[in-house]
C-alpha cells in the first residue's frame, strides 16, 4: 500500500488499493452471505406456513405466522418443548459448574506447584485431548450401568467433575502461566495459604479464562447428542437435542415449519451468548494455539 | 511458585482420579472387550475370550471396508479443503478495513453452532428433495438433484456441513497472522518482493506452528464425525456416508456386538494415533518456531 503513495505511480496501478479493497469486500460479502443464509432461512422458515417453505427460496416470510412455534411447542409427545429445554438446562448447568471448578483447581496445581512427575502428568492431560472418545464409549457405558446410572443425567456430567476435559485445563494453565507472580507472592507473605491465594487472588484475575471455559462448555453441552442418545431412554428426560431428532423422525414429511421453529428456539441460547460474548470465544480458541 | 509437592499433588488429585477412572480404565477395558464376544444385553461374565478374531473378522467384513474407505475419503477431502479455505479467508480478512469484525463474526458463528442437532436438521432440509438447494437450482433452470439419495452427493452434503464450520480454524489463523511483525513485509516491499512471494516466503513459514495445531485438531475431529452422518444421511444411501464412528455406535447399541464394536473403536484409535504421531514426528521438518520461548518449562 505504501507504494501507491509514490507519485511516480501512474495508470491503473494507482487505483490498486481501491481495487484491492473492492475485491476483498466482494469476496467477504459473498462468502458471508453463503455462511449465514442457512441460518436466515431457518429463522424465516419458522415463521412461514409449510406451503411457502416449499415454494420460495427467500427467507422473509410473505405472510408471517406463528403456527410453527405454537404447534412445534406442543411437540408430538405428551410433553411440551419446555420440558426438553428444562431437561437440557438440568444437564448443561451442573456440567458447566463442575467443569469450571475442577479445571481451575487442577490447572492451579499444574501451573504453580512442583509436583512429582509433572511432565508425565501434563503429557497425559494433553493426550486426553487427542484421544477419540468412541474408544471409551462402551466401557464407560458398562461402568455407568453397574453404578445404576442409566437413564439419569449423572453419566453426562459426573466425569467432568474430575477435570476430564484436558482442553479446558490446558486453557487455564496457559492463562495462569502468563500472569506475573508478585501478587500471589505478596499474599503468601501476608500469611495466605495456597487455597486462599487461589480463591482470593488468582480466580478474579483469571476470570476471562473462566468465562471462556464456561461458554465453550455451555455450547458443546448444548450440542451434545451422542452421550444423551446412549444414556437416556425415557422421553420425559430427553434434552432438546434428542427431542429434535425424534421430531424429524415423526413429523418430517409434513410440518417443516414446526421443526424449523423448534430448531430456532434450540439455537437461541447459543446465538444470544455468542453475540454477547464473542470476544471470549475468540480468546478461548486462540489461547491454546498461539500462546503455546 | 510453591515447593511443597504434597499440596500440589492434592490440587491435581481430581485429574488423577478422573484420568484413571474415566479414561485409563475404559481405554484398557475397551481393548480387553475387543478380545471377547461380549453382548450388550448379557452380563459381562457370560462373554468368552475369542483372541483376535474380532480383528480378523474385519478383514472379511465388507461393511467395515466400506466404512473405512468412506471415513478416509471424508477426512482427506474435508481437512485439506477446510484448512485451505480457513487460511484463505483469514488472509483476506487480515486487512485494515471497516467492518472486518462483522465478517469475522459471520464466519465464526457456524463453527460454534455447527455441531448441534438443530443445524443438522436444517442441513437435512436444505438438501432434501424439495429443500432449499433444489429450489434455488430450479430458479436458475437446473433440475432437481436427489442430494441425499445418491452416494456421491450424500457424502458431499456432510462434507459441506463440516466445511461450513471453517470459522474456528480461521480465527486461529487470524491470530497467527496478527502475530507476524509488520516490518518483515515492509522489508520485503523494499526488496521488491511480490505479494505472492511474500505469502510463501514470510506468511506461510511463520504460520506453520498454527497450521500444525489446526491440522491436528481437524484430523482428530474429522475422524470422530457422528452427528452429520447419523442425522442427515443415516449413513446411507448404500452405506456411502457410513463413517466409522457411526458404525461403532450401531454395532454396539443397535446390534449389541460390544466385542466387535470395541475392536472397531481400537482401529479408529490406532488410525488417529498414527496420524498424530506422524504429524508430531514430522514437525521438526516443516514447522518453523521463530523463537524458542521457554515459558513452557514452568517456574
């Protein structure tokens, strides 16, 4: 760009920055449109009648109706969609809480203490990130069956109480290591024990990392499908993910607007959180890759 | 910071217990199960030791060979395309222009939502016979394609779902691009190096650590794809999108063959392990670390 300021430049070259910006914007708008259109189409479709969904590619409904929401909310089961939303929260909220607490405690141990065999333990932690979950699926299922936990929510979040998601522990370790130690050392001088240092000094400072972990775990747990599919058998305990899958099996041929309406509701919490807290997602996803 | 090892060990005790109970034990147990004929509905005591026969059975199992083939096809198509596209868009975005933040949001959003059942359901509707895509094609005079009914196009639909989620890889690339010092480009400008040359001589080498990270994460995730094939195509038609994780699930929870399913999951594990091991081993030949920061060693 600096070269374009050169007065010796002439002809089309002096327009290069403008052309450059034009091409970039054009490309970004085109790609952005293709990226977002399926979502717009989903939201628009939720407010259309079924005939219109099948007859127009535009996303703005010509005669908006809330039939999709009203009928979709009733679902084809004896429960309303509220039950499934509530069930989802009964899984997601405890899962986020235990993930955050256990990950912070374990990360603190790794980041601040000389633990015997730390290098090996850290390698194991990282290995759990790369280990395919399907290799653990069947033995975990049998184990939880022995515990009598089938058709309960416990298998869905009890393991997370033991810092089993290495990615989150790693994120917090990275964040803790980037902090200066003087505050913590001063607190130790003043007579705080290490747990007090963690709760009073470290936790407030690592709040951005804690928020990132909580948000990612929230999103991933909202999306989780395979685990509930395996462990939950009674419909009254289904989370939204299973209820949606069930609804396409039952009513797909006829009532697309109901399904699109419930999909929109299912995505709404994640969409709202994403727009409110985008910064934390960006920081979270890049912390492991770039700082490390 | 602290030297008392016992207190430190106390803090990581949850991880050690969780690792042993929920990772190490199931990991070994699944290998042991893969050597038996355990059935889901029976007590484990009823299972017999069958040696490696589950593994030898795979060689003759045409469903397994089909599944393995489409899994490799899926991974080899999606991972390079997704990385290339994410890098390309990141380079286009890495430019001081108004509204760039808006585009970043738009591109990142699908990878946050993309794993959900709701999106898979929408995808199924987009590719359905009377769905969005066929309506759009009809608008420009192209006849309906039976997207989910033909082997190639069914695979295409689940590949596209993953490509649509290129955003998180892009965000990582973007952070890597921002970390490249601008004076390198200024110096190259003075030397008269073209933009293309600058990309290959400066940008790409300095991005290799980030590329390495993205490559590993994408490979590991792509080999574990489940929701797309399960919800959108049900593995079909003719098992053309019957990815290995779906086969593992069905063998265990639909056909109740825990032994065979465990053996399949070990094959998947070994495949992923080989890919990551080769990547880690090869990184000294192609990953360029500008400065060796020693902040990994602890205090």
